[in-house]
C-alpha cells in the first residue's frame, strides 16, 4: 500500500489526499463479510487470483494476484481493464409519467434528453440535499435505465419507492424494477484501447456511440446494453449483462493480451485522479454527509474549498 501511495503522490494526487481516499476505501471494506452478496463474476475473480474483500454489502476483488494496484492503475491508463461493478444498483423505470417522476427526485432535465442519451446527476431529498449520484438514461419516452451506488442502495431504493407511491396515489403511471444481482451484472471496460478491442466483439459501430449514449447490442454473442461512460478519465463503456452470461463476456475480452482485470484499489485511485478534471466531482464528496444542506450550498462550499474548479 505504501508503494501505491508514493507512486501516485506526485503525478496523480498529493500524498495526504490519496491516503484519505484509501482510508475511506478501507472503511468500506471493514465489514466482517457475514452475509455479503456475490456478484455473477465471483468464481471468475477467484479463478484469476482475485483478493476478495467485503465492500458495500458484496464480496469484491481489491486486486488480482501479484498484479499490484499501481500496476493495474497504469495498465488502465495505457491499455484496457475490465472492472466488475455488478454491485451497483440497476433500476428500470417504466410508465407514461416516468420522466416527471425522476425529475421530482433528481436535478436532471430528463425531458430534455433524446432517447438513447443519458446524464450524470444526483438524487435529492425534499429540501434539496444530495442523497446520491447516478447515471440516468432515457431508453424511450416511457422508460428509463438508472445506475446508482451500491453503498447507497437502501437509501436510493426507499427514495424511489416513496416517489413512486406518491405518483401512483395521484393516479400517475410509474413502475419500478430493481434488477437483482442474481439476474443482472454490470461490467466497466476502461482504457484508451477500448474501442479498438471491443469493436471486433460487438455488433454496433462504436464510432457512432458518443459519450453518455446507450443502446442495446450483441457483445460476444450475448444480448447486452452498452453505455459510453466511465469514471477513469479514459475512454470506456459500461455493459449491463444477464448474470448467467457475465463470465462468457469477460472471458471473451480477456482473450486479448492487452486486457486485464482490475479491482477496487485501481478503481478508487483512477476515479479520484479523474475527479481532479471532472466538473461534477464535488458530488461524491458531499452526498449523504449532510442531507440537510441544499444542492446550491454544497456547490458553494466546494467552490470555496476548490476555487479554481469550474462547473457551469
């Protein structure tokens, strides 16, 4: 761990900041492991030497074998890495009033999105406090696909269900489906070689799939949903895959010599480094910490602490 800190203290984050982020990761992994859920890729992680830890209610790989976190970080920056993010909450929302429903608990302009387009946004409570961040995709005029954080799963589900009940009581049409990890996995593919390597395995032209665009596809012979998105600062996609086909898709990717598995350690270091240049990076620092603080207040505090960050 000390090698990891020293390696990135100058070029990615200062040492004190990186140490703080690693401490947060350790706290998230401090569960006893009792009752932790397994993702569809659990057996594959063990097969490839994954060092498993409890994380946000799941058993997840922090790294693989002798491939260090720093080596995994650099591999993602130069080639291509595959991350298991199946622990995140995937939600399908259907109904005539689904867009209005989401806008009642989220700051995104959902009506303004074209079909097949998504946006990074935040869930808010009744006083405008930030509850969590999420990616919201308009898959059609009467359906949405949401991805939110595993650590806030229960809170997010309660917020969405309460809003659904409120709309139903008003005679409006909204139906939620939370996709259980036993039925649906989520894979993040990140790195500069993403399009080059993925193109030979997928049935769509990736050059026309722009950032935050999403579409159904066939990947390695499997029906999936692909979204051009990511958190590493590199090119990448997130693939929603039927649980029983997750291993097949990942093994097909790993056949390429430039593709490696990456765990929570590299995921955290890459994300924190990318946040330095991400306009909405302030969200992850404050959601859930003080939900009585309004959305606008949160941003003003962030601007005070990081005055050179530009958002609008």
